[in-house]
């Protein structure tokens, strides 16, 4: 009887913890760390030259999220939110644009859309049937450009300019019909605030604009800003959950 009582005491807390979980199960440490992979993209449209991009796959499943970083940054800039995405059950892919981080090639913002399109194709090949993209600054401009020509399931931009080098997003934003969320700091450079407003006005799908008062933080820096970081992370996560299908 004593042994049985002890066994019940051990089992009962375990059952209670499982019952109180509520949402998606937490990811294993290995899922959060991820697996290094390589993405091959064309050096330019129609070119036979290949550039290899460094990337990390985290989690599994059919709902993919691709995270595209800022100019001069790297995929590590997404660390404040990537673990939460994996914990929510998303299949997450981060990558370094060409000329950034561990990727090959020369830095070339004009072809950031080729790199992001390659990342979207890669996560589809890895099993995602639905793909949402979150892009910061340059990554956001590329996200709009890709969404205008590809079938995505949602787009989030953080401080994205309408144009960077020869990569134009403002003029084609009207072709975007995917659900979209546009985030920008109210005290950021006016061109980023104006671009966010223009994207919100031009895109055709369900959309939301958040001009965040009291901050000049830009791109992925919004995720860790002392004034708005927690709110930004929640806005991004809630949007992705709402549109995961």
C-alpha cells in the first residue's frame, strides 16, 4: 500500500502539469538550436551562377515561417523571437542574405528578393505547405517584392523602406493580396514611416498598420527595444498564429 501511495504521488503532479499546458507543447532544446542547411540561389535572374546562403532550420511541420534580416545584419538578429515561434509549433527558417553572415557572394540588396524567394522555396521543400514571411528593413522590402509575385500566406514587415538600391517594393505593393502587418517606430526616419503607411494603403488583403509611439528603434531592434519590444514580439507572434491556417 505504501509503494502504491508513493507511485500515485509521483504520477499525479505529472498529470497535472500535462493538463495545465494549455497551448502547444514546448519544443525540445534541439528543435530550438536547429539544423544548419544551405540554400542555393541564382546570382541574378536567369544566371547559371549559384550563390550559397547559410541557413538554419528549426522545428518541423507544414506551417513555415521565414525570417529575413536587415542590411548589415545576420540571421542571429532573430534570436529574441525565434524560440517562441518554435515553441508555438512553427517550422522556422532563418538565413543570411548574400554577402552577410556565413553566406557567399557579394553584398547586393538589389537581389535580396532572389535570396528570400530561395528561402521560401527551401522551406516548402522541407515540408511546409503554408509559408509566412517576416522581414526587417531590407528583409521587409524583399518580403513585399516576393509576396507581389508568389503565393504566401502572410507578410510582416518591420521598418521596411519602399525601395533599396534597385529593389523596388512600393510600386508593386498593390499586387500583394496576402494578410499583412506593417510595424514601424514613430520616431524612425520619416521615409520608413511613410513607407509603412504607403504599404498599408496599397496592399489588397487584410492588413494592419502599427506606428509605435515613443521609439526610433529600427528593424529587428524593435524586438528588444525597452519601450516597445514586448509589444512588438506579441504583435508578430499573434499575427502568425492568427494566419497559420
